[in-house]
C-alpha cells in the first residue's frame, strides 16, 4: 500500500489575485470617484486633478476649500465620498472568490 500526500495551496493564489487587483484598481476607482465629485464651474479643478501613480494630485490653489465643502455642487467635498466608494469597492473585491 502506498500513500501519496499532496499539498494543495488554495489561499496563496487568491491572496495574490486580490493584492494585484487592489494595487491596480483601487487608485483608478478612487480617482474616478474623486473626479466625479469635483465641482465644475469653469472646469479648472477637474482639468488640474491628476492620478500620479497611486496619488491623486489636485493641483489648484482652492482644492482644500472645495474638499471642505465650499461648493454647493460637492457639499461633502471630494475626499469623503471617495473614501466611502473605495471602501465599498475593496469589500466587493474581498467577497469575490
């Protein structure tokens, strides 16, 4: 009689897939949501908001004011809705198998 023991690793591939997806998709999802929540008057704020690597750069002098809810178009600013959406997105990725 012979007995063959085989190691089956089902966790590592899932963790690798999740890490890869989060690394690639979270910045894109955050940028998309941030931009959607950026108020539009003359388009300057949206035009000067860029994604550089995994960092959203709002390169205009009144970015902080807009993010604090100065505009009626975005009373929550841009960061709060972005954080909510990214949290929802991550929970969705983690639920998938």
